[in-house]
C-alpha cells in the first residue's frame, strides 16, 4: 500500500513538473495551438506562418498566455504560405488570423480535477475497509 501511494505521488509530481512549456510563434485561439514555422518571405514584412509544425497544450494545462504584448500574425492552413513584397499567397488553403509572440502554458484550476481527488479518496477508503475486514 505504501509503495503504491509513493508510486502515484511520484507519477503526479513528474507529470506536473515537466509538462509546462512555452512556444514562440503565431497563436490561434480557436485551435488553442501555437504555430512555430515561418512561411517563405520574399521582401515581405508581415508575419506569415505555415500550418505545421505547431505546439499544443500539455496535459493539465488549459490555455496559453503571452509573455509580452503580441502583434498580429497570419497562418496559412494550406500547403505553403508565401509573402512576396507584402502580398500573401496561401497554396491550397486559406488564411487564419492570430497573435504572434512567445506564449506560456497556463495550468488548469484545481476545481477541474476534483473528480480525481474523489476517486483517490474512494480507493483509499475501500482499501482501509478491506484491511479492517481481514483482521
């Protein structure tokens, strides 16, 4: 029993300590992802990003927060995004608009995980009752 509790505690500590992250790129709130790959810019000055790669939220994190004031950016959700002299072209896709900058993951409220604490308390109660019945 003690080894099981210790193992669960180590697992939860590991999950909580290494999951947080940050990413620099273009954040699209609807998808809750930060797109990190700049599109090909030929004498362009706009912030155009490709659809892939992107960074999603880790487990136990609910949203992103900008590290500094974010500027506007555009995602090409097609094959390839180009910015030629300020004219944006998105091959086989469309544009999505977001905010550019560095974003950090924000942990979920503890209230979102009360079911986990209830399940753990129930399991602990069942184990105590079984131990008392064996005596």
